[in-house]
C-alpha cells in the first residue's frame, strides 16, 4: 500500500471538496451558495456510546467485508448481542452449503404448474400453503452466508474468575465517520484499555491496535474462534466442533495461516502481529494471541480470503492511513445535504439519518453482489438477497454521485443472465426472468411468494438508465444492452392478451409488491403496470440510441397494455381489489400504489387521481404493518405531487418500522433489527427532494417545504428520472 503523508492527503481532499462545493448544482442551474463544511456535517453525527448496548453494535467495512463489534471494539461479549444484532464477520464471498445427500437442486425441482389467462401452463417453485418439505427447506437455506470468525478479547480477572459485561467501566466508544475508525475505551478492574478498530478499504482485512497496562500483566489477549455454518440469524453454529476443520500453520514468528474446511467449502485466514506476541490453540477451533510480557501495545491484522493469499500483511499504521484516505475521499466527494440552517425541530434527526445511512450503505450495500436486507451484519432469509430490494439498497448511489458503488453489483445480472433466460424459457416466455430470493448462482428459492413476484423484472433497466444518465455514451449502452434487451423481451412476452377487453394484462398468476393479495386472483396491480410501461419505453429508447429499430412486439404491448385501474376517483391497488376504498380493505403491507408516481415518473398516471389516492392512504393506512422503505416511497410520491410538507412528514413519521437506532440502522421488529432498504430508500428520496427530478418545478430543493422552516443546502447530487 502506498503511504502518502496524511496532511498532504487531507489538504488534497479538502481542496477537492472545495472545488465540488463552490458551485452547488441543482437540476436547473447553479445556486450561489457557500461550500458545505463537509467535515463539520459528518462529525456532528459521529456515533458515541457510553455503555454496552446490545441494540447498537457498531461496524467497520468496505462493501465486500464487514466486522460488527461490541463496546470493546471487538466481539468480546458476542453472547450479549445474539438476540439483537449478532456480532458477525461477513463477506460477499463467504458462503456455506450444508451436506446434500439427496442431491436436491432447483434445476431438479418439481415445479407446480399454474394456468394463466392464455391457458399457458407455467411452472413455479411454489411451496403450497407454506408447507415446507425437507427439500424446500434445504433449498431455501442453502447456500447460506457464513460467519468467518469471531475475534474478541481474552480478559482475565485478578482472582481468575470469569469476566462478565458488568466488569467493564468507564465505557466510551466513538465511530469516527470522517476517518472510518472505531475508537473504544473502557476500564477493566480499574485498568484502562484503548482500542482502534479499522477495516482495509480494499482487502477483507481487519486491523486492530490495543494499548493497556493489562497487556504486560498477561491479563489481556485476543481470542480467535471459528464456527460451523448455519442459515440462522447468527450465521454461526458453535455446537458442531467435529463438523468442520481448522488447520494452523505458523511458518513465521509473527504470523499464522488458518485453513478452514466446512463440508465442500473452504477459506483462508492469514494473521500477523507485533513482535513478541505468541499464538496458541487452547481448544478446538479456538486460538489465543498473547502479547509479549513487556508489551504496552499490541497490533494485529487478519485477512480473510476464499483462496490462499501470499500478499504481505500491512502494518496497522499503513492500514489506518489507507482507511483515512478512503473515508476522507468518500465524504469529500459525492453528494451532501446540510440541514443545519433549518428551524424545523426535526432537522437534526433527518440529517443524522442521512449521514449514517450513507456510511451504512457504503459498507454493506456496495459490494459485488446485491445485498441481503441485513447486509454484512447477520443472516436474514439465510443470508440470501432479494432482487426486488436491490433498488432500495443501492439505486441511491447514482443520485449521490457515487455511481461506481452501484455498478459494482450490476455485473451480477450479466453473470446470471443464462440462468434467468433458462427460467423464462422453461416457463414458456422469451428473454430473461430474474429471480427474487437468490444467491451468487442466481438460483431461485422455493416459496409461496417469491417466485411469483414480478416487480424486480424492470429493475435492471432502471439501473442501466441511471448509468446512462451519468455516462451518456455508447460504451455504457454496449455494456448494459444485453440485460436491458433480455429484460424487455421477457416483459413483452409475459402479459396475457385479454380478448374480451382487447388489452394486455398482468396476471394472474402473479404476486404484486403489496404481497397480501392472492397470487391466483390478482390482476393488473397499478405499480407493476406502470413499471412495465416505463421499462418497455426506456428499452425502446436504448435501441434508438444504438441506432437499432424499435421492436414491434414491445410497441404492441405498450400500445395495448392495460391502464392503471381506477375506482372512486382513486387508483386501485390492483384491478381485482375492488373493495379497496368502499370497505377499507387491503390497507396493510406496502402502499406500493404510490410508487407508480414516486419511485417512477408515472407514465400514464394522472397526478390528481394519484393525489386523491395518496391522501386517502395517508389517512387510512395501517402504518404499523408497513416496512422501512414504504416511508421514502410515500415521500417521493408526495414530492412529485408538489406536497413537500407531506413528503417530510412521511420520512419522519412516528411509526414502529420507521425507527432509526443510535447506530443508524432502520429497526423493523425483534427478529429483523436491521433493514437496509429503509436506509437506501431514505437516501434516494432525500436526494430527489433536494436535487429534483425530470420535470420538477424549477426551484431550489423542490421536494422540501418552502415555508421558512427548512433550509436545504445541498451539492453534488443528481436529479432522479
């Protein structure tokens, strides 16, 4: 790693930030405002803890790898966090597959056939009545994301008794966002312990520095433990020591290599430490690093890799310099929103959520695969990712002028394109049908819901269009045309021609984004219809940009696609949900009808009809039953309709699933304490509200109230489609 003097780099980045900030751009021109003090903006939201708080562990990471720590800066008291946010060491590549003696595979699955309006027999990986068999349970749970290793302190009390969380005093922990460093301080039996924890910006490497008189007293060491894999929330199974192997090799006095084998999976861990420390195996899969007797400080690093890595481990100072360089550059470039001039008492909380969400999505949602709902923290849905949620995790990177963080995961769609094409062909369609709940292979997971969802289908077109809006060149068109055209091809082959009404319709069979509707009786959901229309329109534009003729079939579907259904002068959630307003039914789950003119620019959507729909939803919805991304979705709808007060109210609505913890995470429920689609959705919404959208009013921050209560200083953002 190149080590550049810190002062030189800091000056360079502040200069870079100044260049970006002198001219604060909007969608319509240049606003003559002073540059945002980005350092002040970020550090006023540093996370500070003064006690052990199981609901608020802190993390360091780089998008491909993340380490979740307790107040000691490591994973010393992991058991205290098991029921809240488990302390994991997770990566994009770290997966485990349980033994499969029956040879189960989604490719051999007995798909359940459904008959659509054209009498087409379409096979789906259904789980009737959610009654799972051993086969469906195994297919859903494998592969699962793997905890790569627990790293914690080995603390020894003076009387030799077992240490507990109550033995820590004077706790003071700070996540320094600007520098990307987790700084922890505590006392153990009156002796101070100071810890710095950092994650390498590129490698899956954790580096730690510990300073304490307990080191030379022989009462503080570092414990490294390796678990078996599980799809459970914890990502670690500590009850099967004989089911996996850990081989230790120590060829150098200051380092070691661990070879890990779990069934047919393996990975490697290389560790290095300061002079004089020694490593010993104290139990199966458990090792303790003991510092030299005269040590006042201990530094160590661990790098986790899927294959052997002979690269020299950097020193702690080298890693820290690189981490500072990375995070200073991150905060100094890209977009920024400063609300500190506002009079509305809610501005500090909204700004806090914005800043912390940028950090959390950068370390957990900016990797080579789409993220799971809980990112690189712990397992939700066995660690698999849900492609309909990818938009809510990562689309915001484009608006925040950090497009490369989105593009890192877009290659995934190209890698699974053959499988997606195979799914479409098996079902009797053309093009590519993207899965819902999946893993690096792109294999679908059996479910009574997931295989029937369709609103993830246009997403790759949306991502590609975001890329083109930043890089309007032929190279971008050539790079993504494959996924755009194959996505559109499926979208044109999927609708059924209703000969009675002479139109193309969506469903049945389908599961819409508002998942409470029965898949075999749901027709023409408003959001999906609108997304279908938008996606096919953009795909045709891509052909024209490339000098290719429009596809006749796509135009035929566009010309005859059903219109969004209306009743009582409001949009129905689906055409078959006729009791939407008369009996106030279906006011649970996602109010996704609002996404048709919010997340989307709303082709064929009448603004006044949507306004009546939005107001009714605002007054009648069962808000405790919603999800974290529903609030920014409603906010975007309100913003596009010229109702900025309602937009802000939606972002900050006091509802159980719109709660953001001290660590910035969007809490949902006891078994889903992290929900990153809420963080990503918030960032997309506020960027749109600040920088505008195509066709937005020509005014500064058109999505925020112009009532004297909100002063929105922004820079470096891009308008939304």
